C-alpha cells in the first residue's frame, strides 16, 4: 500500500493553490470535486491530469476510478479537507486542465444558441446559468471581463458537470465581441427588465430563430446601458404578478427555454 499524500505533500500543496484564481492561471488547471464533476471530467479525453482521493472515497467510487488511465493518488482525510471548498469534503478531487476557448471561435462558427455574462459576480448564479445553458442546447457561455471565474469551485459545483459540455470563453471584452458576432449574423438579445420587446412577442418577431446570443448582466445593477444598447433588442420577461424582479439565474432559464422552444 503506497504512503498517503498529506497536506504537506508537494502534489497536495500544488493542488491547493488551484483554489485561488491566480494559482489556476499560473498552473493552467483547476479543481473539480465530487463524483458528478469528476465523472464528467474523466469522460473528456485529456481533461484530467490526476485524481486525488481518500481511501474511503477510492473504495466508494471504485467503479469510476477503475475505468480510467489517469493517475489516482491516495491522500489523507486532512489533505482532502484542505483541497475542498465545501463544508463536508467528498474526498474525491480531480486536477483538470483549463478548457476555455478563444472568443474568435464563436465568430467563425457561431453556435445556434450562446450566452454572455456581463459582470455577473455570484459564482452560484454563474454555475446555474451555465448548467441551464447546457440543458437548453447552448454551444457556448462567455464569461465577460469582470464576471465570476468559471473555474471557481462554486461555479464548477453549481454547473453540475455542464462545464464540460459547452465551450467556455473567459474574460472576453464584450463590446468588441458583440459587434463581431452581429457582423457574423448572430442576433444579440439583452435581457433587460425595462426592455422594449416582451419575450412572448420576440418569437413572433423572429428574434429567437437563431443564431442567438443572450446577454445577462450583474445581479444588482443589470446590464451596463451602453452594452444593452449595443444589442439588437432589449427583451423583458412579462410579469403579471406583483414581484419586483426575478433572480438572474431564473430569468436566464426562462429566456433560454423560450429560445430553445422557438428554435425547435
């Protein structure tokens, strides 16, 4: 039985640095914790550099780990705890290569549906939007400059594996990208509570036919007015009740689902 890696082991120390964005950028890697995320990562060739697991987790997930050629290294419970960003560590962590793609890929080969996040700060919301975009068939999610890092631990967990199903563009300058996408034939729609077009009228106007990029802004401030003005249309969700507004991730789900239905 090999010695267990401790929290002081060089591999664990290096992996722990990936809990910070600067460490992720320097190493070109991030952490994915738990069976769902690790399973999705292992399904992508070349996505995982190594798996770190406690003895208990390795036994529990023997079926998953037995099917991979990726190195699996056993660690102590304390080492697993320092790598975890959850209250209850799951004891199973994969060190994964960053997987963002250049923004230009969206211009040369626009997905039928894509999403751009403009200064969206909350990692939980970001991961949920990413998961919803995947569920609705989006091909890419753009994390604009100032938005949460898609490789933040909470984003990865909230995405529930969807991080590996769509193209991710990170730190993109959105004004320039929007102009290039529009020139490539993409309809850019800004989700805006004060928008001039109601979502239920957008389909009849042909706005959802695709290819479509949805713009979602900051949770508290919404979209920057200049960015919203650059879109082809500002779209609101009609609300017949008395709620002042919707949670951003809920609004995104409604917009993306409506687009999915319209695109058939």
